[in-house]
C-alpha cells in the first residue's frame, strides 16, 4: 500500500504520541476529525496499523536476557514444532526461515541459567533435531518502522 505525506504525518503522531485522542490528532494535523478517522480506518483495514496496545519491555518484566535460538526441525514436523513453541512463554517471536535452521525464535530469560533451561525445553520438543543460540549483548537499533514509512512517502512524492 502506498502512503502519502498525510499518512506519514498521522503515523508519526501515533508513534510519538500514542495516548493522544483522535480529536487532538486532527487538531495538531489541521484536518477534520472525519478525514483523520477515515485515514485511520484505511490504514487499519490495509494492515499498516496492526495494533494499538502498549509495547511491553521483557527486561522491565524481569527477563533482561535476549537470545536468538535457531531450531533445526525434522522434515514434516515444522507445524507441530511451531505449535509447541507457542506454548513456551519465554518465546516472544518465532519465524520459519531459510538458511541454516528451520525456525528462528526470539527468547527472553531472567538470567543465563534460565536461558539454558528454556533451550533444554526446546531441544526436547518432538521434531527438534538441534538448536543454535546467539545471545544479544546490546540493542543497536530498536524496533522501528517510521523511517521506512517516511522513505516510502518521499518516494511517492517524487513520483507524484
């Protein structure tokens, strides 16, 4: 979906001021509330906006260790292993991948000992052949999408 300059301004406000009302967003943007609501509805319908809840910090919840665990899975068992991963609360994301492993998981833990316990639980899942773990030392670029949105809007404006 193409985003224009107004969409970009709306998305920036949503990211920078997530607790503001629709009425206040419209005032800040200098547009009618109905126009803003129509844009928001379209952005949600098109899957650009996928949630409105708070972003939680696993570290602040007592799980400061972050690791990426690659899982190699027996052929034909990817769906079963994926379903089993959904039952492990310390796994906050999991993706099917190409390359060295079949699944890549993002795992949080209280400490290194807890991380080892989680990895041992993963290796015991039926269909898991082996795991490979990389511990994150420091986040260099936080999760973000706004720079991408802004680049798409700039590209659309130059084609414009």
